[in-house]
C-alpha cells in the first residue's frame, strides 16, 4: 500500500492550524507532520515581521539622513558664480555631460575663484548657481526631501530582500531536514498504524 508522504502544497489553512496545534486525530499525523505545519504557518508571519522591520529601518534612515542634511545646510551658502573660461570635460565617455570650468563669485566673506562643475559646452560668462562651504570652497548642496526619501526607500527594500532571502533559505533548509526525517520514519510509523487500519476493515 502506498501512502502520501508529504502534505499537499494546497493544504487548507484550517488543517495546518489543527495539525500544528496537535489536535489532528488522524493516526497518520506524525510529530514531523506537525513540525512541517508549524513551519508553513511560521513563514508568512516571519515575512510580515521582516517587512515591518524593513519599513522601520527605512523610517530610521530617513530621519537620520534628514538630520544630517539639516546640519549640512547650516554650513552651505548658495551663491551665483560666473564662468571665466570654457568648460573642459573630465569624462570622455560618449554622452557624458560632466565638465568643469574656472569661475568667480562673490559672497559675504569676499570674492572667490575656483573650478566648478558645469554642463559640457557651457560658455564663458555663464551664471551658474553653486554652494560654498564655510571656507568659501565649492561644495555639494544639501539634498532635497525626494532624494532622501529615495535613498531611505532603496535601503529599506535592500534590507527587506536580504532578510527575506535569509528567511527563505532557513525555511528551505529546515523543510529539507523535516522531509528527510519524514522519509526515514515513514516505514516504522506505517508498520505501527497499518494493523489498526486493517482491524477496522
């Protein structure tokens, strides 16, 4: 007599719950079957918890980066620079628009000069808005909220993918171990149960 060794993939939720709680009175339901039911029920709960954790990480990253950008903004000064020469590209890849040009500017601490980043092909005499740090050196300006939100979201998604991958890996390893255990114990278990079924018949 051939018996099904593994629970069907479409096992109803009520059956999984009954089996996991030990209330399944089927004599063929073994401890390993209850363990597999608990494993099947645990996976979506773990994934939901990891999703919530990833969302919390995203919120935390957004708040930390927002505070950092606010601090950066305190040390950035927006001025308008005027290019004093043609732009020269520092990236020779096809389609690149990055270039630098000499420029002059005036800010509260006095006049300044240096190289600034511009679009390739920018002619001399072009006004370009830039940011200076407290020392009057060109620097990156603070990022806006959309950029911070995108960074935090990307970090959260990456965290979710990594944690979910670990969860699925753990589930696969545990399920494989339970399947091997079930295969080893099937013959002795059936030898104990088969006489009971034969007697009922």
